């Protein structure tokens, strides 16, 4: 516990401050006007807790002649000093809430940046996280050292695997006959220069597949003549059979061509109106002759299109392609080219039989359509069965040709390169299995295992820290929001977490105001534009209190709070007192600095109400010579008295014989009585009236006015005013009036008696 600040010199307004007479107790309340040195004193204590001498050096007295120095006394008379820009020791048990805490951990003005959130995380986690952070740092350092050793071996290996990654080099197999293989590849590399002769080799080509227009064939089979009468055809056929023998119809057709002038070319008789001749003319007209010729041609077409020679020709073409592919076999591995002709010949023979039969039927009856849709479908199926083995063989030829073409395309540019790459790979295999390299890889395996183990440890410790941070920050958020609610704040925080993006871990949290999310940074609405100064300080104070209350070592802490109610309204000041009482009950010592004497008085009274025996020290930072500051006693009750109570106390002290300025006592009589009357009749006496006017107002009060109850005092009030009025104004003429002590005492006694009794 801090017992005394014996002296501070050369720091801000505390140029030669002597604090030896003032002992610090478990609760110590320090009053100071604004600008009188509270922040400087808080900074000295903060510097003592952190060892940061710059905090003090930056506040060196501007016009001072003394070097910065401080002497503080802790329990059992233990002295801690700041001299020659360094502390004799640190006192980390000090926790300080001041403007520096706010600017470091929460916000600077209206800005919350990454640095604030980083510092807040360190503060919020407190000592329980120190060990966890230490374990993470140690594991990280160990992992880095292991990784550095791995990199050192990798560096030594780098010269052994040019052109290959370390992973590729490590996986290379041993090559027992590497030198022999390299020699053979080098010979092949020389041969690879003879590209022109290889490219000149003939390429296997697909054999043209036969075609047969079955659709056109069946179109011809189905053709007929509408103007060829069936009865005429029947007459001619019967007459042909009568003549007898095959070819009778052809003989009749030829004879019909020589008929002229309706005269028979054989007997010379007339043929006009002869029914048989008319049948000849109908049956052997030009269209019918053309149809019959087409039918004759159909037979030739069928014979040519279904001849087995087409399969022989295709087979010969495949044989040639097979021989051409074989010439590339040493260079390109292709699928064997085969043509199985038996299924093709069988299908072709069946097709030939089918369509020849149809052709013969057509020849027998040229004018009749021959062949059904089913016949056409069967013909097409047989033709496709004949083509299928040919198409399969051509596919193999096509694939072989593609492989050879690809090989040709790569031969001029890639083959030599590939051979060279194979040579280089064999050379790399030799280096990989050299004894020196094998030894380095053995070391690398061991070091990699060490690095992996260290990384696992690092991850484990990091996970522990993450879990601790998540739990701590969740509790922290809950406590903060409870504090904000009790402070009557209209906002809360949400989603408090930690992240490790950027240079270091930091807090992340959001603000919620009236049910809406508010950004910490960026365009409005944001922290800068939606929170008042009181809100911002309340948020910072809630951060500090939440972490402090969660501190497991709070019983050994000295908590210093500088101006906790700055910018706060009455409700927040009231809850601040409750929070400080809670801190006082749990911490080893509580030191509060404030510029509001009423707050100090009320805080003292609240603490005494809870525990009348609680030890509380109260003093102040007061104005000293040359506008510096010194430690001084402080009567908070006197400081908080109203003017009426001050006047009343001064008159009482005078009647009790305390030394006092008689003229000041005389001047105090009238304002004391005015205060009494204003309090006795609130709202009935205008504040603007002089004392004499007040007495006149009472004297002339109507019967209905409460002022009539004081009309019995009018005579006494006038008599007292007649005496006291001589000294009320700073008039040079009244300064010559002598004050007789007995007379003054009589007037003072009458005045106090009037107030106490309410009668003259």
C-alpha cells in the first residue's frame, strides 16, 4: 500500500511539492481544481507502474530549476525514488485510470484505431493471459528456431538440384547404371538430328469406303407409268405368249416402230381400228420404252454396287495402310490395324440377293412399283453391316495417323529436348544419391520432424490462448454492458473478440445505439458522431472497471482513478460512487483524484455509511508560491458549505470565542439573516431585494400572506440592520467606524437567537 508521496519536484506544477505531512490510507481522496496537477500526479503513478520515464520527462516543469524527482513511501517504510531519469524499482500493482489510459486503450478524441484495440486487448486480458502469451511466444520462438535449422540444410542442398525443386530432387530414385544409360541417350540424341528422313516416311491413310445409293435404287424400283393401261399390257402379253418364246414382246416392240400410215409392215394390210394394234401402240409408247430401259439399268447398277470386288479393293487398301503404319512402329506405338472381311462379305452377299431379286421382279413388270419400305430398311441394315468392319478398320488407321502426325510435329522441336532432359534427370539421380547429399537429407528429415513438433506445440499453446481470450472477452463484454446499463447509457457493446490480423492481436467489438449498429470508424453514424463526451468517458471507465474487477490479484492492487466523474451527469456520478465503493472493498487501496469537492464529500459519506470505521484520508493539491502546486490539508465539509451555512458558522465561531476578523463578522450578519428568511419563506421573497426592502416586505405583508408570521421580527430586524448596515458595503467612510467587540457580540447573539427561536 502507498503510505506517502513524500516529495515531487520538477514535474509539471509539482515543482517542489512536499507530501510528508499527508498519510495515505486504504481510501485516499485528493481534491484539486482543474489545472492544478491531478493529471500530473496520476502520470507519476502510471510511470511508476510501467517504468516509462518518458511520461515524467515529458512533463518536466517548463520554467523549473529543479530536475524531475520523486520519493514515495510504501508499506513498512519502503522507499521508491525517481532520480536521474529512472525509477529505483517498478510497482506494477498500481492500476491507473486517467486520460492517458483512455487515449492509449480506448480512443483519442473521437477516433478509435487499431492501436487502441491492441492495447485494450492487453489490458483486458490482464495477468491470467501473461503466462499463456509467454507460452505462445516461447513456442513461437522454438518453432522459428527449428524452421531456421531446416532452412539452413535446405540452403546447403540448393546447389545440388539446379532446375529441380527440392521436393522433386528428394523423390528421385537411385540409378545403378546411370552412366551406361546416359551414354545410350547421348547416342540417341545424335540420331535425333536425322529428322528429314523420318518425316519422309509415308503415312497410313484411311481407305475410301464404298457407297451405294439405295434410296435412288428403290426409287427406280417403285417407278410406274400412269398412261400405260393394264388391259393393253395384258393383251400384249397374251399375244406374246401365243406367238411363243422368250423375246416375243421385244420382237413386237421393234416391229411396232416400223408401222406407218396404219399399214402392217409384214402383210401390207390396214391396221386402223385394230384392237391388237392399239394395244401395241399403248404398250410400246416412248415413256414405257424409257421405263423399261431404266429397269434394265437397275440390274446393272445392283450387280456393280454389290460386287465382292468392292470388299477386295478395301482390303487391299487396309493392307497398304497396315504396311505404312508398321514402318513407324519403332518410333510410334500404334494399335494393330485389322480388317475382318467375313462379316462384310456375308452382309454384302445377302444384300445382293435381296436387291437382284427385286430388280428381276421389276424387269418382269416394268410398269409396276416394286419393293416395300421394309425391303428398303433391310437393304440399308445389310449395307451398314457390310460397312461396319470397314469403318472400324478406318478408325484404327485414323488413330494411328493421328499419333504419327503428333510425333512428326514434336520430332523436330521436342525429341532432342526430351532426350536431353532424360540425361539431366539421370545426372540428378546420381547427385541425389551421393553420400554427402544423402547425409544432408537424413539431417533434414530429423529437423523437419522437430519443426513439425514445435509447430504443433505452438498451435496448441495458441489454441489455449485463443480459448482464454474468448472466455475472458465474453465475460468482459457482459461486465461492461452491465456497467453501461447501470450508468444509464443508451448504448452497449457487442461481439467483443480478438483477432490476429496485422502486426499483433487486438480486440474487435461493435457499438449498438438504440438498437442500431454503430461503426467504430468511418462515415456517420459512428463512434465519433453518436456518442457524447460523457458517453465516451463512460465507455472508457467501463472498460477499466470491468478489467479491474476481473483481476484475480485485485486484493493486492492499488487502484488510482483520476476524475472519474468528468463529463458525467448526476445519475452516472451516483453509479460511479457505487463502483468506487465496490473497488474499495476488493482492492488493497483506492486513490481517487477529483476536481469536484461535492463528489469527494458524497463519496466519503457513502463509504462511511457502509462502514463507519473505514479509514479515509482527504487532502488537496493547492495553490503554492509562483503559481505552483503543493500538497495541503482539505476540509471538504467547509468547502462544500453553502454561503448561508458559511455565514452561520462564522457567527457561531465568533460567539464561541474563536479568533475572527470582527469587520468580516459584522459584514456577515445581514447575509446570514437574508439567507434565513429566504429559507423560511421560499419563493415569497424576491432575491433581488436588499435586506431593508425584505424587512419592509414583511412589515407590509397582507393578512393572507405567510410573511405575516415574521412581522413580530420587524423591529428586531430593523435594529440589527441599523447596526450591521454600516459595514455591509465597502464604503471608505464606513472603514473608519470602530467595532466594539461587546456591541458586535450582542448583535450577533440577537441575530442567532432570532434565527434559532423564530422570535425577537
